């Protein structure tokens, strides 16, 4: 408000200072809060410690689309034009809490310097496990003023809001503002540090004693049992500080919980933290924890990371700020007059209405969604932006996106937005989930001499796993696992001298199994007696290929590989996982942590011995069993799995002896059958007969196959393993793995599993609907229905007993869930080695229900990767794009080293000279690309010759379309991998489109 004073002609207009701040504040209240369809009476905040409750808000399709249009977010999830109900982008969280934010920022208790407010930071965070907001959701919120701190630059205000859907917290939003000026009212200032996380390691007994002696550390009854030298203690604390002056607190309050992790990974509460103090310069609790905190920072890439979009494609990351801020102001409810009124902006000393910081934030975040999250917005879990420069309408902005590291299995992506040719205006960091991932673990048969030894040299985490395994095998069985893996010796002697040797001999003498009639125990090492000075292992193919050592070595390889991935924050939390045969133990050890590492080594060592000793052998050590791979698709006649089953059933009906499908790997083309050598030979001859004869005219394959089986069975059969039209004998394997022949070992193996799998080590959340067992190929779950499924497959008496006594409240208590989960795991694994591996159904789940976009195989050689690739080529999954990676073959891609290397390679901006054009391309197109010569003026041009459309032109156009780039910006001389800038998902989509266009030729 101004007054006119004509008696002062040189300065006739004067600002009325009295009530000036109150009038500005009223302007803000009227334009920022009450300028809505339903204005509310503004009641000032008296108590800055109160929690403001927001009104419920129903998300509508129209609101979401208008918001996305205003910020330029074109994601398919938000702007779908059909009746499909879209999701709401992460930035929409700001719309939901804006009324409360404006309420707090307009309060006299905060400040009255409304024209001097600056937005410094903004952070969105989705709670783990919660999904994005969707149209139709009813969302409520609450908010606190977390900080009110005087600084040399002014008063810093931090607002913290929680958002709820159906009463469940789904996200938090944190915004920090600065009121410029000099503030002296210290009594009103405070600072809250919420959800502070610290992890300390108590290395010695003195460290334990010091912590226990702290007055603020109030231990539970079980604290002494959990706190031992070597323990890691995790703290979650909230601190409240009130200031006496800028460098001194008038009061401090720090409270929270201390926990340790059980072997399963589950947090166990061991103590409470409670500290209060009067005037103090420091918080002794936080100071102690900071001094002893372990370094748990996110692994960052060397060189600052790599660019997700190459500089040559900078136009993809360039936007023009709208001419007017009004559309965003309306859709976001942020009506701050400095953004929409030129006079108010001028009065505030600004060059014009400044663009909302949250508009710049949302515009930049949309680019991250598109190019860092591959247009999968649900993968972005946190986003934090800092506003470092002013943005005005019609400014040209350009963003640089850098993948700078990993954190908790998520990609850390940094964004820098600047004016074209000018200064930075925004810096941001986002945590983005890797594409939906499955980890699959290879079984026996993938072993290689020297496997894992390169990683042993490079990785401390992997080296620790291998050294632990080697020490355990030496101390328990007198065998160096590292020596076996490195050299694959043909023989190895275990000496039983001295006290340690005596203990090792006792360990061998205790290993036994039950006879098939369960009448007595049979020693697995009958040669070893109390008088034995030594024992010699022998193997014609090397001990690495002896089942008991193979299994231990492969388990160690997998656990070591995953340990290194975890050390580099590369393992995705919540990923689905499964293992093929032995790989199931590797999966459970690496992902769920339910086994102590040394326990799983004992289990797999015994498992190998049990399987090896399960069959009768002649005087030369030979058994009558074998295994063969079968590919029904090689028989023609549209032969499939059902016909293989018919053949096996018909053979077993006419001939005695074992014959079973034990591995279902690839539908229609890859199965493994176990049986007696004679039965396998009969199967080979039967399938050869099916291939040689025409398909039955009446389509009665069952009768047709039965006739062939009858003819073959009537003739003498040579049992010598040889290759057939659709069968390949697996030479060197003389045990029918995963067949009913091994059922006699289930009871004995169950006893060992019950000893090693303990309920207190089970973290059910790591298994529930994530772990896919071999036995069922159905995601693991503690429920009556799941126990019934397991019983229908195994007829287990243990499962039957649980089902008979199943109470209605069986899954109400966590301890009971853990007990049932442990029992279920024991039965699944006990029957696993005597039951078929259902890998076809497993991959159907992985690629279907779970929608996995990235499969990582953990094993010494890429076996399951090949199966996955074949599965993805099937009719049901054709066109689905999945990155299939192997832990060693594709290490650079898994560790993002490949992308960093490609991003560092120079990208040419111009086409090569004509002499540099590929010779083959020139020869192929020269005759087709000659244009008719130009006609002299005034003459009639000859009829133009039609020029055929080249395949290269089609490919060029398709790739440019997928990259959303002008044709001129896409070089036809670069590979697709180079053009997509390391984005493997986009690369796969382009290749898939080209495959549809041109076929496989």
C-alpha cells in the first residue's frame, strides 16, 4: 500500500510501512490458499510442533492428464487415451500436499517475509513395497514443520509430509525453503532429525562393554545373548533439537531402537535408546554413533559414471519452458503470485514471473523416467532435486543424465539441468530400480576347472567366501576345496594323523544312509575304520567332477559371486529367484540366508554322497542306470511332450525297470530322462521308430506309439548308450538323479535338513512369493493350500501330519509362520533330489506372472541362459524382450562396466568420407541407386524409374522412430548398441521390432 504526498514533488509516492508485512501475507493467503473452488478460512498456526492434517483427495484422470500435459510428461502410464485408468506421476505427490505446505509457509510462526522465500530442495520417496498412485485412489496426508533454523543466509524451513492410501503410508515428501534476511528470534527455532540410520560393529569385548555402559542404551532381557564381539548393531533414531543460539542447543531429545540381524537377516530388537539433555553443544548419542559407524556408502562408479544419453542425442533432453506459468499454477494449486503476476514479481525484485521450481523438477524427472527408467515410471523410488538457479518462461533447458553408482540394488542416476549455453538451474539424484530381475542358479554339470578364481583375485567379498569354504572342508573332511577347483586332481589323500586327523576320521565314519528296506544303516565310507591312517579319493575325470565335491564347489562359486554383487549393490531387493537342481541350494543360501554357509556345505557334500551311493554297483563299480537328453521336436510329426509321456508309459507297461522324465527344461524340445540302460535304449529305438514312420491317418498317436513299443520290446535290445534321432546319452552319469529310485534316501536326508534349517534363521519375507521351488514350480507360501499341493506331489507323512492339525490361526503368529516355513523347506528339499525338476513351469512363471525383464544366471557356465533363450522363442512368449545374462560371460553388462566403456568411446558427429563407406553396402546398392541424368531446360523429362525401397532405409526409419530422433540424427553406420547408448532394454525392443519386420533370416 502506498500514499501520495503532493507536497513532496520529487518523491510523491511513499510505501506505508505500518502493516506492510501483514498486507503481503494477506495477499499470499488470498492468492495462494483461498484462490480455490472451495476457499477455507485461514487460521494461523500457533504451535509449530503440531501435525497438520490434510483433506482427503481423490485422484482423477482429468487432473493427472492436465498435470502431465503442463510439465511435458508423455509416459504411457499417465496419458493413455483409452478407458484404461492411468497412474499418477511421482510429482503428483506435491499436488496432494500443496495446501498444507502453503498453510505452513504463510504462518506468522514461520516468517512474514513472503516475498523473500526461495525453494531450495524437494524430495519424493515411495515406501518400499508400495506401488504408484493410480486414478481413483483416495489419498490423505499429514505434515509437520521438521526444521525452523536460523542461518547466515536466512531462516531455513523444512516441511515433511506423509501420504496415505487406505490408511497405509505409501510415500513421503520433503521440501526445504529459505526466507532470505536476518532473523534473531532464536527461541522459536528447532531441528528434527528423523529416521536416522547407523550401523556399528563391536569388534572386541571392550567395544561391547562400552556400549552396554551407556546410560542411554537400555537393553532388553536378551541383549547379552545378542551382543558379542563381532556383532553389528543397527540403530534407528529420531532426534529433536531446540536452539539457545546458533551454536548451542537449549534441549536435546534422542530416542529409538537398536537391533541386530538374525542369521536369516531378520532384525531382532535388543535395546531402546532414550537420551534427554538441557543446554548442550552436541548430542553425545549421535556423536558416539558417528565415530563408530561403518562405512555403508553407495558404491560409486569411477570417473563420475557414464551418460545414459550420448551427447550426440542431446536434443532428446532439451525442453523449452512454456510461455506462461499459469497452466502449471492452476493444475498444481501453487498460486504463488511471483510465478503468475508480473507486477508482484517486479515488486519482489525479480526480472519477471519465475517458473515454478517444481515445474523444472517435474520436467527433469520426466526425462529420467523416459531415459533412465526406460519409460517404466514405477521403477523410480526416490527423487531429490536441488534448485540452484532461476528459470524464466521461454528458457531453453538441457539435461545431462549420469548413471553414477548403485545403492541397495538400485541405480543411482544424477541429473543436471542447465540453460542452453548458460548456468545450471537444477541438480537431482534418483534411485531407480533395475528392470524386474530374476536370479537363477545353475546345477551340476556347469563346473569348470578354475571357476571363480579370477573373481577370487579381484574381490575381497568373494575371496572371503572361498576361504571360509576351503577352511571348513579342510577342517571337517581334510580336503582343500581351492586345490580341487584350481587343479582338478585325479587323486587326493586324506591323512588321519594327529588330533585333527582323528576328528576328520570320525566325521567320515559318522556318514551313513539307510538301506532300501530301512532295516539298518549303511556306512558311506566302509573302508574307513578306527585303524585307517588315510583315505584316498580317486576319479578318472578329476575330483572336481566327483559329485560330492562338484556340489560343494558350485555352491561356493554361487555364494561368492552373489557376495561380490552385494558388495557392489547390484542385487535387486525383492527379485524372484530359483535354482535348477543343486542350484536351488545356491539360491536359498545366496538370497534368503536361511543356511549358515558352513551348514550348506555339509548338506550338499552329504547330498552328493547320498545320491552317488543310492544305486547298486557291480564289482567294477558300474551301475545299470543312466540318463539321456531328449528333443521330441526332432521327430517331426508335431511330436510334443505328451507323446514323449505316452512313449515312456507304454515302455514301462511292457518292460520292467526305471524310466522317468526327471528334467522338464524347454517345452517341446529339451527333457532329461533317467532309467536303466536297457529302458533308455528301448526309448531311443521307439523314438527312432516314431521318426521313421508316417503320422497315423486317424491321429491316434497313443495306439501308434503302443504298436512301436510292442515291436521294439519283442526284439533283443543292446543297452550300450548311443545317440538316437532325438536322444543323446549323458555319458559319465550313472545315477538316475531326480528319479523315484532315490526316494529311499529322503528320510535320511530329511534328518540332516531338519538339523540345518532352523525356524529362527528363516526370514519369511525373503521367501514369500519370491522363491520358486523345483518340486512345485509355484511361488513359496505358508498356507494350507501350499501344504496340500506339496502333499499331492510327495505324499509326505510330515506334511500330512501338519495338514491334519492345521489350526485356523496357523499364519497369525510370525514364529509359527517361521516354524511352518522351516518344515515346508525341509520337505521341499528332501524330496527334491528324488523328484523331477519343473523348469518349464518355473520359466513360465518368471517370464509370465512375474514379468521379468532381466534374467541373471549364476553358475560356472551358461546353461540356464541357453534354456531361457529357447523358452523366449516359444510361441507363448514370442516377442517378449528379456535381457538374458550370465554372471561371467556378461559380467560387464551386469556390473554396468560395458555401458561405461561404450559411453567413454568417442562418437563421430559426421558421416565418414565416401571412401570409408562399407564396401559390401556399396556393391549391394550401386545398381539400384543410379538416378536418371538431368534433362536440358525445355525438354520433357523421361519417365522416372521406380527406385526399390532398400532394407537399409526401413531399418534406418524404424530405429529413428524408436529413438524418437530425426532421421538425420541417426547414423546408419553405427550399431544399434551404440545408438541406444547402453540401454539394453531399448536395444532389445528395437531388435524385436526388426525381427517382426524381417523375420529371422
